[in-house]
C-alpha cells in the first residue's frame, strides 16, 4: 500500500487488497520513464526533469528544502531499508 | 531603406506632412501580435488566474510565447515567397526581437522567481538537465541575434551577418527540443504532454523546408501564376 504520494494523497482506506503482481499506477502509466511505483519524494535522487532537492509549497513564493519521504522519514523509512531508492522510486 | 532622390523643397514638405499622418497599420498589427502574450499575462494576473502554481505557469507561459514569436518570425520569409507581400520583410526583425524579449522574461522567471538566484542550484540544473542546457544554448543564440539586429551590425558584419542570423534555424530546433524534453511524457510512446511541442516541431520543420532553394523556387513560381 502506498500512502504518502505526490499528487493524490491517500485520504481514506476503503479496502486493502493483496495482489501477487505489482499493480499499475496512474503516474507510472502516464510517464513510466519518470514515475515509479512508490512515487516517493527523495531529495537525494533527481526526478529526470528537475531536482528534488528543493520544492515550493502551494501558496508560498520561495523554495524550501525537500524532506525525505514527504516528511514521514521517521515513520516509513524502515519500509525501504536495503532498497536502492534511485531504482525503486 | 535608401534616401529618396532629391525632391523639390515643396514636394519634400508635402511628403513629410503625408508621412506624419500616415498610420502604419501593418506595423501596429505586428506590435499588437508581439505584445499580445504580455497583455494576456497581465490580464490573467489582474484576475488572479495564474493557476495554483503561478511561478511555474508564468515560466511555461513565457517560454511558449517565445517559441510562438520565434515561429512567427520564421514564417515571414516563406509567406513572402508565397504571397510576394514584401512589405512584411522588415517585420521579421520585430517578431524576432519579441521572441528574444519573451525568452529573456522566461529566463528571468526561471532564475529569479523560481530559483531566487541560487547560483549553485541553477548551475547544477544547467549541467545536469539536458533540456535546460539546450534551452540555454538556444537562448545564447537569440541573445547574439538580438544584439546584432541593428543596422550598424548589419553593415559591419556584411556577408557574415546573414550567416550569423541563419543560426536562428538551429535555435528554433533547440527550442523545440527544449520544450519536448521539458514536458512530462515521452516521445517514444507519444504519451503525456508531448503533442504541443510536437506540433511546434512540425511547424518549424515546415517553415524550414519551405526555405530549401528548390522548394522555395517552386512555391514562388506558383504564387506568380495566381
């Protein structure tokens, strides 16, 4: 299950389905070269078209440093231990 | 424009009076086209329609305006071949300079508004993202052309002026590449937002093909028949 995501943040869990195959996701269908399954924001790994080191929050003028795993690093980093995050993003 | 052959003082004064009240609609129209995107942007700003991400919107809007004006300036020569409407020729430069204006604003939006003159980050992006590098290259060409667009440089560079200004063909190719690379999606499977840059690319290709001497001669001859 993917929780914190780029544009479509999970709002309410209605159902949890366990599948044998990795399901397709909207963003990776639109642009498979750019978006992976996990869709994590990782300041250390560039998106192909831009750097993820900094971001601008909607309504703000300046940029701020991007936080690891959308700011939930403490809670979710453990799920990704041992994974190459430049490949699985 | 060469000076007219010597006129009698009377004829010269009537001529001057005639020039004074003559409204050059074509020139006004060309400036209208050049300023349209800026006026529209001001309108969108005034009515708060710059989307939820105004900086990104303005940046992309100005980039598209620059490319549009570049395509329009590239269209002048083929249109003159087709229609023999030679009065258009001087306006090619005006349109080209507007393209440069929009490029300059696009660059300023990127450097100042978007990245707040964070030179380290700007440098890293330019070196690391090919589409930014390509865009900068095209921009440098436009800068050189805008700087040498004056009559002084035209005279001073002579034959080389024409050679230099033909690099606008390269610049327009680079701008299309920059645009296609900057949008999401990919060219290989035609997914995402690739259609708009592809349309611009097609236009540029058509406008460049119409310049090939053999093609140009054919369309000019046909225009003469009609």
